[in-house]
């Protein structure tokens, strides 16, 4: 919560928590998935217009990462979409609403 807002972009594995933290911070992600749900979250950002396709481990090299960082920082549409998504996520009270629903059902 304190580091990502200071970043221009984040290169990470694409786990749900890290991806969520990047979205909350409004920081673009370069995702290099290697396990389980990480491709899902990377592709979800792509579907929302808030990210680039993931770099698969088998295709990972310095040129691909450098190019992806450059591309995402220059892509005004992705950056604007990410800002809107960040505002929306930060305005939600998901935990509070989930607790309310659980207590209501009890």
C-alpha cells in the first residue's frame, strides 16, 4: 500500500493480491505469470483495457520486459483506463459489504 503508489510501473508474477495492490495504486503492471491463477489476472487486466498481455516464462528475456515497460508507460488508453479502474476499486467498500452480507445471513 505504501510502495506501489511511488512506482511508475510494477513487474510482478500476477497473483491476485499483487495485481489488486497495483490496481488500487493505479500503477500499470507487467505480469510474468508462473503458477495457477496468475495468467487469469493478467488476462483480466487485458480484457478490462488496463494491461498488456502477460510475458510467459518461456518467452522471458530482457528485451521483452524492457519493451513491455516502455509500451505500457506510453499507452495513454491503458493508463487512463487504469486510473478509472483504480478510482472505482478504491471507492468500493468490499470487506465492509461482505461482512454485512455474512452477518445478515447468520
